[in-house]
């Protein structure tokens, strides 16, 4: 499970934070996957789960959440060099509006504000005197925002930007629709990460149906093909998927949905809540996570 790949992650530390992999590390991790494991597509994994296809031993699917432009510009050339198919889950509203996900915008607001304190909607005061305090205030705000979707979510973020007297993040890091089409032409897949990146297990049922349904519709329109795969956002809070999210995915015709719950994918798993393995910022950390996931088994 990846998000962003950049030459200079420190440049965007106030927005994306720790979800950026340095290009060199990503290259080395893909070399490990190509040499010591067997990269396969998500469609291959789906057939395996359904009992319709055997996979090679130690099969690995590479995934990206959010839909950053660097997935095409930086990661794809590396993937192509090693013959690794990947899937990018796009946050549709962010692409449409050329805006970073709300998580990044909130993070930027709390880390760069010059205000000494923030008062939340419950009139609780949060000091912003040091990085640790700012982090706690950000987490409190994120826990509220994760429960919102669409216009309500946007209003929450813009209110905080106003309260903290911070100029909105101007740099657009999201891919364009043309870049998404290029990924597909290069042999990769694009799936949905929702419209506005809320925690789907904590929003209203009408918002849930819109996040899953409208994002699928928009992607199919822009990419001129079926969208079969979904990734549950987990900006904060647990759980980040539920029986209700699975039911809506199934009704809308998604074939798979992946979580951030760590673990292997096994034959017979429900394809609408598949596990993934986090990719640490170190090469050996990824190898360790994969080896622990496979537990030394040949399959």
C-alpha cells in the first residue's frame, strides 16, 4: 500500500507528511518485489480469491491511494521497468477540483498557523505552542472531519483555514484525468477512493451511497470503461469499513474493495474487504512485512 513517490519528500512534509516514499527507496522496494516475489494484477488476485485462478508463490499486488500525479510521473516509470502492474485509487473530487485531500489541507493549517491556540466546535481550547500540541489539535479536528463528506466537509476545512488565518494550500499534487488515462494505457488500473475521502463507516447512509456511487460514475465517464475496484479511505478513526459499506459496494457492482487492515489475501476471502500490507519507508522494512505476511509459506 503506497500513496505518493517523490524525489524530495521533505518539500511536502507539511501536507502529505509520512505518506511519501522517496524515489530511490521506492525503486529499491520494487526491485525486491520483482526479484524475490511475484507481482500480479488486482484482477489476478480477484480470480484467485474466487477460486478461478492459481497464482505463483509469494504473489504481490502494488496499490496506491489518493491519486497523486507522481504515481504516473515518478512511480509508473519504475513499475514499467520492472514489469509490475499497479492500481491507483483516485479520490475523484480532488481530481475534479485540483485540490489535495482534506487530510493534507488540515495538516498544513495546523502545522503552519501562527495562532497560539484553536477553539473547536465544543469550545475546547487547544494550545498550538509546539509541534506535539499542533499534532494533537490536528488529530482532534481530523476526527471530526472524517465524519463529514462533500460540502459539509469542505465547509469544515475552510472554516479552520479561516480560524487559523492560514492561506489555503495552493500547490496541486493530484493527477489529471488525462494522466489517469495514461496510466491505463501503460497497463495499470484505476479504481475509486471515493469522492471526498471521508471515513465511510462514520458518515450518513446517503453520503455513503454518494461517495461510492458518484465516484464510480465519474470515473467510468472520464475513463470510458468499467470501474470495478474500490479502496476504503482511512483518514482517521476505526473501523473504516463495515457491513453497510460492503453491502453498498456489492449493490453498486464493485468487484473488490481493499482496506488498510494488514494481512494476506487468501482463497475464499470476501473480495469486498481485502487486506493489504503497509510499505514502510525502508527497503528491509517492506521485505520484513511481506515475509511476515507470507509466514515462510510457498503459496
